[in-house]
């Protein structure tokens, strides 16, 4: 009976020891599986974060391209609007405001010397006269610019030369105002 008791005790101890080894082995397997699952979870999480970041970057690039395109279109529309407004304003200004320029000549006599020895010389003054008009109505007084003065007996008047000289002087003094300046074809004679 003692042997049976010893045998039963020994069987219980050996069985307990075997179960302890099996449980310890299972614990190591579970810990190893837990570590593998944790690493797999970290890898999947990193992969998902990478894919989300990549798709977000691609979408952001696409949106930035759209924004750039819209800004370019906006700049083009603003530029076209500005140019149209500038053209409309210039044409309106040209229709409402202009400067009329007339080639100009003036004959006058000048008395030189003393009262007794009086010499009268005749002169011709050549130049141009201009005046501002607003909506066809003259504004301010006409202004005369004398370009040359000659003695009449030494000067042969050529009206075409006067017109050409005035056109050159006006073009040289106001090169950007060509559409606002109207040069008359006739030479105006001052009185």
C-alpha cells in the first residue's frame, strides 16, 4: 500500500511536472505569437500610414496643380480685362478729348530807329497754334508756339514746308499723343 501510495504520489508529481513543462512551453509560444502579432500590427500600421501619406501627397499635388491653373486663368482674365478697359478708355478719351493743332503764320511790321528815321520792316513768324477740345467744345484759349521768324523780303513762304515742320515738331515733342492730336491741313493766318 505504501508502494501504491508512493506510486500514486510519484505519478501525480510527474504528471504535474509534465503539465508545468507543457504550460511553460505554451506560455513561450503565446508570448512569441503575441510578439509576432505586435510586429505584424506595427508593419501593417506603418504600411497603411505610408499609403495614406502617399495618396494624400498625390491628391495635394493634384490640388496644387489645379490651384496653379486657376491662378493662371485668373491672371489672364484680369490682364484681358485690364487691356480691354485700357483700350476702351483710350478710345473714349480720344473721342472726347483731343488737341487741335494748326500750322500758323503771322505777318507783322516792326518799326526800328528814331521817330524821324523810321524804318519799317515786315516779318513772317511761323509756328503752330494748339487748343484743347472736350467733346468738341474748345477749352481754354488757343496757345501759339513760334518756331521761326524771318524777314519777309528774304523769305519765300512755302505752306507745305510749314505743315511738314509743324508735323515734325509735334511728333518730336509729344510722340505718345498721336491719336489725341489732330493736325489741320490748312495754315492759319494770324491777324
